[in-house]
């Protein structure tokens, strides 16, 4: 049945806009959950859409208007008549076939082609390091091993550019005095300046100077998902800001919403968990009246309107106000807007540090896993082109703030219900999904993961897709086995899904990945985190 749709005037053009199959539909999920709770029926499917009735336009004019202003083809479909889905996407069965990627013996040109074609976006030196590792091991990598390396070594996760050494040349004679004696800087006789570790020597320099001076209020900085500073004797303030540019260039509303949602989860996943209390944003976009919009780019007026709405809606639905914001206009942002989101949280001062322990269970909480966000980490490390909307539509995500609110409530209860939290460590499934979360938390211990245990949005995901999906609203915890029952009770009461993916701690600190009893990946944690050239 269709609810909320009045009969259409036969003479008036009608346009309906619906999410594409497989795209997150938060309103539909909320309605579906409500129906299930009221009726007990589990086989309920819901889809939502928007209908537009036009007067004074032809059908072709209405369609052109919808394509230009009302829908984004990356995540939405346009229908020119009242539409009701005949079926709902349920995926398809997946037959296990462990795939190996031939890398040994490849030439430099072939390595570069593999990196691009497989959307790894690793440099030639990085591909040669992977090749050398598997030459040493005497076999080719499986697809899941190669994807894990690409995610862990991505620009998004490692910040290679910001941590690199750069040399400034040109007419710097009037500026070189400011570089003399500054830590991390070398002034050469020709007047050029080398900056060693751009991040540490510029962006983070003021913070490190304060630490060297002995200030006692920088409690945890440049270590965790977010920075932590002291507020008073009992509480700390947790702050995270982050850009979400590439996704917002393709789908501004979803990109901005998931951008601020990711900052919220970073605050939730810092130490043993902070409570988000405020959001902030800065948007840099092209002028709204820009007439010359290149192919593959969205109109800047639409970009600005939707990024504002994305941050606003996600925060409001979680009860988190947006307390600050700014907008900057420049034509150079026409192809790739700068969408800068942030979140501020508060936490008990004795909860600022956590660490997984050998034997802890790997527990995933929150949303289910789908194909949304796959290759998000590597995609955001690439140069944005006019083909990205087609090539990386799967990297675009739509957030569900209601799901994240339930997840937040469950985590705060698990943190505070007893004298000590029910978990040893917590982090979010950010860029790289389970790959980054489990890989980072188990970096010193190793981890064994059973991928078939992850709850899925639909059938048909391969073991690699489950591992690297960046589906939103998910957190990973390290939980002592004795606390699992208490955590499950809290999650049941808060309507949060829980699954046990595996356990931390393996001989030799290896990452071992299984799917229905088959070993699909085995990586040295040392090479995964320290092998990047």
C-alpha cells in the first residue's frame, strides 16, 4: 500500500524521487522498525519517496527540472509517474571463492595499472613494497589482504602528504628568518627551506610546543580518534574536526551528514567513550551564482544548501546542536568543496584511555553492513575527476542518525553502569570499516575474525566487501568475555544489534580472517602498520 500520496491530476506532470536500491533510507528504516515493534511482524519492507506535482510545465520540462534540481542520480532515481516498487532488493546468494591477486613478477607499469584498476591508489613504491613482501612469503596476496593494505596505507588513514618532507624554493629571502632555529626546519644556503614532517612542524607544532613547556591540560593529543584536554578536575573535553570533501562533491547532503556523523563517532570512540554535546562546521564552496559549472560537478547553490542541511539534520536527530559555523566562497571550490565538520564531547577524566587485551572479544555494535562506503578510504585519497560520480557511487553513504543515537545511548550505559566500563577499548568503523577498526585495535596483539558473523543489510556481499565496507553507525569494542552478557542486555534494551566477530590476540600478532571456516587472509600486523615505505 502507499501512504500519504493523494490522487494525481491526470493532466499535471508528476515526478517522484526515490532512493536507488541498496541506498540507506533512514525514514523507511524507522517506519519498518515501528511496524515490527507494534505488530511483531519481521517480514515488513518499506520504501519512501518524494512526489512533486507540477502546473504549467510539460512532462519533459518537469523531468529536466527534476534531473537538475530535485534528485541526485548517484543515490536517487527519478520516476515520471506515480511509482510503487514491485520488489525490494534482497541481494543474491554468494558462493565463496578465495581470490588471489597476481602481483609477483609484475613490472613497474603493471603495478601502477593494478593500483589504479583495483582502486587501491597506492604509489609505485608502496606497490613494490607489497610485491617484495609477497615475494618473501612465496605467494600472491588474497584480495582481502591487498584491500587491507590499501586501506591502512591510504592517504585518508595515514596522512602521507601531511607527514611528508617538503622543500620550499623560490624567492624566500624575506621569509627565511622565521625558519632559522625552528624545530623541524632546515634553511639551506640557497635560501630554500626543508620542512621535516609537515604535520608535526606546522599544524601540530603549537600543541607539541605546549607539551614541551610542561602544560598539564593536554591529556591525549594526536594519539586517539580525537584530542582530549582537561576541563576541570573531574571532566575532560574531547574535540574532533575532519573534512569530508570527496563524498560531499558527489552527494552533498549524505556527504555532510556522514561527515559530522563520523566526527560524532570519533568522539564516542575516544578513550573509553565521550558524550557528544555540540557540532560545528565550516563550508568552502563556489559562489552560488556561478554560471560555468564543469561537467560532473553539482551546482554550488545546491551543494551549499544540502551540506548545511546534512550537518543540521544529523545533529538535530541525535539531540546535538550545531553551535558554530562559517561559509567561505571561492570559484576554485567548484569541483571539490571543502566540507569541514566537527564535534565536541565531554567525558570523565578517568576514562580517557583504553586498550584491547589479549582474549577480549571483538564485538560490533550498531548498524548492519552493506556495500555503502566501499573504497571510501582509497577513493578519498585519489584525484577527483568528472567520472568519479559513476566510478565511485558505492563510496557514497547516507547516514541514519536515529541508529547512531541508539548506539550512543547503549555505549554510555555500558561505560557507566559499573565502576569500570564493560569494555576495554572502543573505536569507530571509519574509513575501511572493520579493517581499520579491528586492525588498529589489534595492532599489538593480532586478531582472529570470522566475517560471516557480521549482520548484513542484504545477501550477496563477499568476504572482502564485509571487511572493508564503511557502512555507517557501527562501533567495534574489545569486551572481556565475562562482560558479554551484561552488554547484550543493554543492547537489547536500547534496540542495538550486537555480534561477536572474533577475538583479540594471536600467535605472532597476526591478523587472521575467516569466512565460513575458510581462511581468506593472513597478514602480519607489523607489516600492515609499519611496512609502508
